[in-house]
């Protein structure tokens, strides 16, 4: 939540910051601003709204210079308006600060600073940093000393970046909790919340760790210190993200591009994990954790939102294939329920961003009970990957759309393969059966492509739901989480109220909602619950409800009963949670576009939720 970018180098800072902020807009988009240091003077430009609004302001009131910082905000303290937009400056206009995270002791600091005569101009927690730094400079005239003293005084989760006109050849930073990376190119330095912001300008990066602070210079260097104020040497890594991964490449929205990338994501995962014909599944990145797997008899999956839905499917995969008792917890609840666990237990944390504060807190909770943690993340440099004993790389590639699509199906496939991997270790499934499942999984990319070719049908349906106020999604067994996910996707990007239910539960209350104005999406593909889903469809129909159904091609019954029906290719039931997600993602996307909503940046949301 909130995106930070900073630049020092020969290029015009305004354009570097605008590109960087646009790439970080998925982290927050209620207001944005930049500060530029030029000829000893700090100039700021801030605007409520999106980066486009800031760009318009900069066209009318440009700034010049080669050193600057920028910020795109997701409001925590204070309304999203120009006054609360970052950067925040001290009373003498010598310091400009951007910040991501929460300063937990800001009330106390604000009170102390007001007593000292500092005047606040915003309701943010960030502004205390600017005044505190100015105050520390009174006793510690070297800015690095004043900054270190400031860091010692503030509490909470943060990444902070600031300019000081008394040090015009440096941009300062500190991290404790919220992500921050340093980017390097010859004669240029960058700081950013995430790598896409500095692609393709920077060639190398370093992930700044919690407790680290320092400064960058215009000659492309970084001076780094740890929390004990000892200088450390960073080890840079090459950036291997191509610019086409962070651009729309002709698609109207990132979400649509990412929906269409799914077959290739599946191919990549399959090539890495199923590269032989012997039914062996490979998880090389977690080899360090393999020694405990033989005695593993209980798993807790913790995650949030879409990743929680992946966890619900993961439970069924783990119980069905590996015969390991699995519980799924919302990460935000796990820490409060004091779970009972022994040495035979593992926690699996699932998170696309690897930064979700709730999921991170659940990992700390697990570790306090000495439970080993394996995370499934799409960002190997993330806090969740670092805090876990081992991690599985989701391999979905950069996901920019706030509504998770390809990362979700990557979570599902990796969980399926992990269950299969454990089934081998625990001798639950024989080699022949495992090979059969692997062969079915290898068909997944082409089955997905076949499904994606039906997008136009769903786009036409969407026109009929522009004015719809409520939707219901029904699924059973493996498709129950798919129903939950379909409802979440629709509500987060189209703002239509939608609820997902297990088909069997529907008659116990929610069926009262059925009217001809409430479409009911029924996932009724061929599986052991097919007959039961037919009963659901009949019950809705009997009450005048409108049915949108997914069914298996060749089935003659469902299309006769449904008002809208989409045939899905024949596949192993294990693959349906992955395949059925695609038409539901497309439904959400096309309905959102038909309602003139912005699918990539839904209101009130941010992609990585780094506050609890
Ligand atoms: C997905 O569409 C949502 N925006 C959201 O529910 C998300 O899945 C959740 O915040 C968890 O994020 P994570 O996977 O990065 O941990």
C-alpha cells in the first residue's frame, strides 16, 4: 500500500518519477505527489486522484531537476486529498518526506512537536517524520546523525525516503516493514517500492532489509547501514524483468492481459515441476525443508482474500492426494485463535505479493509456536518469503491488476503439484496413478486456451448485467471456493454485491434471496457433485431465478435449464477449480467494463495490503 520512487541521475526527474509512479499505481491511487531538489530549493507538486491527475498538474506547472522523490497513496491517516498527499515538508521547507506504512507513535510525537512549536499541515502520520528530522537537526547538524536519531524514535512499519536541501547530492532512506529496493544503473540511482517501477532503466537491484538505512548518490552508489549503525556492503542482483511484463502490450487493461497470460504461466510451472515422464514432481527451491515431510500429519494454510480461496482448494488437494489433515485459516484470524500444534505440523502461507501484513502476522504466530512455515509466494524477495523456513515460487510473473487472476491459478496449480509431491513422499499414491494425474495436468494450458476463446460470449452476456444489483455464485466440493472467488472478483471490480455459497447450504437460508433480478451462477461441470448441482439449478428455476451455468461440453441437461450457459472442456475434476476460474474472471472483467468501472484500479483497494 502506497508506492515510493526516487531518482538521482542525468535524466529529467519528472518523467522518471511519473513512469515509476504509474508502474506502482497498483499499490494505491487516491492521491500522488513528487518533490524535486533543484539549485538548493525543494519544489513539490501534489494532486488528489490518479497519476494522470498529477501528470496534468505537472504539465501546467512543470518542475526541473535531476533529483526527486515521488509517492502514490492509499490513505490510512487522513482523507485522500491534496493536503494529505505526500511528500510532506518541514516548516522550513528544507526536508521533503515520502513514506509507506504506519508510524504507530505518531500521536505522541505530534503532541511533542506541536509543543515545540512545529506547525502541522496535514492529518497524516508521515508529517511527524519531516518535523522530527528538522528537530533532530538542531542537536545533530549532520543529516545522517539526525536521521539515525529519528529512526530510533519512530515506531511502526515503514519505508521512508527523503530529500534534504542541505545534502543536495544524496537521497536518504530507511526500511522497517514496508518494502523498498535500491536500483542501480551506471551513473544513476533509484529507490522504489517494487522493481517494475525502475524497469528498464536500472540493471541491478538490492532488496533493502528491515532495520537498514542509508542514502543513494547521483553517481549510482548506495551507502548502507544496519540498525546498529554499522556500514554494510550490499550484494546487488540482476533485474530480469522485461519491460513487456510491466506494460499492457495492446490489452485495454492489465487484468485482461493477465487473464490471457494464464496458459503460459501454467506451461512455465509444468515445465519446471513436471519435467520428466516418471510422475516425479519437483520442488527444488524448498529442498531444505524436505527432511520433515515424512512425519508431517497436519497442515494449517493461512492466507487472505483470493489467496484464502486458493487455500480452500489446497486443503482438498492435500487431503485427497496426500491424506494430510489440513485446516484453512484467514490469516487475520489465525493469530487470535491460538491453534494447537505439535512437531508434526506445518503452516503453509499463501500470498501473491508476499507482503500481506495479516499473512505475515500469522507466520510470526506460527513461529512463536515453533511450527515450520512454507510459503507460496509470487515474489521471492518479499517479507513472507524471507520470514518462512522455505518458499515455493508461484512463477506467475509480475501481476499488476489489483484483482488477482493469474497468481490465483498459479497458486492452485502449485498447491495441486505440492499435494502430489507429498503423496509421493508419503507413499499415498502409486507411481502409475501419479503419472496419470501428471498427464492430465500437462493438458491444462491448452484447455485454458480453449476456454479463453469463449471470452466473446461472456462479453455479450455482460451487457445484460450492467444494471444488476446482486449476484449469487454456487459451487460444491472443489468448486465451492471457485464460487467464493467468482463472487469476490465480481464485487471488487464491478461494485455489484455478490455472494458465493456452497450449493448444499443454499437451501438453508440464502435461497430466500432468489428473484428474477438476481442471477445465480452455477458451477455444474461433470464431477461427483453434478447431480446435486442439478438440484440447485432446479430449485433456483422453480423460484423464477436467472441461471448462468458452467457445464461440461456434451452435457445436454444443463444448457436446457440455464438462461446462459458456457461449455467447459472435459478435464480431470482436479483441474476444474483452475479452469472454471477463467470464465468467472472474464465475467467480472466484462461486467466491470460494461459498467464503466476501472478494473485495474478498483475503488478503495490496493494490491498489497501491508496494514493489519
Ligand atoms: C485479490 O483479487 C484481492 N485483491 C485480494 O483479496 C488479495 O488476494 C489479498 O489481499 C491477499 O493478497 P496476497 O495474495 O498478496 O497476500
